[in-house]
C-alpha cells in the first residue's frame, strides 16, 4: 500500500503549518490516577473511519509531545492513536524527590498503567483491531503486557525493544554494582539515586548523538525539551536499573509464551540496545517477524527519511494487513 509521511526537509514549517494546528484541533488530552496515586497523562486522536486503533508505549525519557510527528503520520494514514506518558517521565507524575531521576520501583507498575489506560480510556473508543506500537523501554513494557494479558492486543510492533542494554556487563558485575548503589542510597537515607556515571539532563549536540541520523528531527527534539522543561529527564537510578534487569530477565525466560502476532524492528546501528541479546530473545517469540533495519540508530521512528519511510511502511503494512 502507498503511505504518506512527513519529510525531514521542511519539518519545522510542517510543524508550524500542519502538525501543531492538527494537535490543537484533533488531539484530546487527559490524565488518570495510576497506582500509588501517580498521575498518568495521555493523548488520543481518531480519524474518520479508522483502519484500526494503535496504542503507543514510548521509550525512556520520552513524552507524547515528542511523538507529535509520528501521531500525525498515523492519523493522516487512517489510524486512531492513543499514547500515554509512563509514570516518572514526560508530563506524568514523579515518584522521587528529584523530578529528573529515571525511576520506577517495578516494571509491573508500567504494565498496570498501560492496562488501565487500555481498559478505561482506549477500549470505550476503540474502532477496528487493537494494536500496540512500542519503542525501546516501551517494548519491554509491551512484552510484559503481552505476557500478563495475551488477548489484550491483536498485533504488536516493537521497535528497538529493550530486551538487553549496553554496556552489557556480566551478571555478577551488574548485580554487584546495583547492590552497592542501593546500599549507598540506604546509607544516605534517600529513596533513589543516580546509578554510577549517570547525571541530570544533558542536551548533547547533534554531532555526538547516537539516536538518529536526522539532524532536523534531532534539533526539534532538543528544542522541545528546552521549551518544555517539565519533560526533561536525567539518567537512570540504581532502582530503575534493578527493575529493568528483572524485567529483561522475565521477558527472556518467558518469550516463548508471547503468542501475539508481532513485528520486531532491530536497528543495526543501535548503541543503546544490546542487539545480540535482543535478537536472541526475539527469536523465541513464536509468532514474530523480525526485521533488521540496516544502518539505523536506536530511534527508528525518528530516523532520517530514507530509513524512517521504509520502516514505517513496513509497520503500516503490518498493522493494516
């Protein structure tokens, strides 16, 4: 099928003349109270006669505001879109004293929020199949959700899913460092603290970025985070890393039980995800098609046009088949 996508060439003007006006007129914003009274913010939009209903589970540090272009592309091509900001990031509530801490107590909390969102917000408005589109950490959350409730989604797309992360330390070393980090936090009587080497938010210049080959998309991403300081997030805490490690181990041990029809996009130039482990885990999914995206950095969905258009065509074809 032929799909239409925004172009990075004139993206700043497209935002001004098309995407932001669309956001004002066609997108509904809201929030619900998740576990432990954490506010979870979300957005949704529904075109006329949608092909299906797509729920987006985004990556670490991300907000639905960063997904405006993708949401616009999905909507323009006939998909209803629902997206939430995971607890502890974006516009959603924080759980620690420092709003820049990348923190979660347990990935099960993310899954609880996603299932609540689907049942209370999405399903009453659902048209067509219910489909899941994930990126990075959102892929780990998505996989855990598919394990928790195998019949919730008709299809799932996992782009650069977080089934392993770099640096891939030996288990004994990772566990030792996490144990030391947790002990330091306990000694200092604080509920969380950055893992070794992690810092508050830093805006790296494009030349040092390993997320995308698109200078325009990267510049707009950084501009957004400069303007909307509330969505800035720093590095991971020791607690988040412990929770992530447990989540990735659970996914690997139970991958054969994820029976939902899935498309997994593996970015060949990814320096965030440990692709060897990711592909090993993906191979265990009994009903998954794995597509390796040559050259692509981590953020396949905001890559340069040549990479993004091909990847999104594959995704849209899969969702509409």
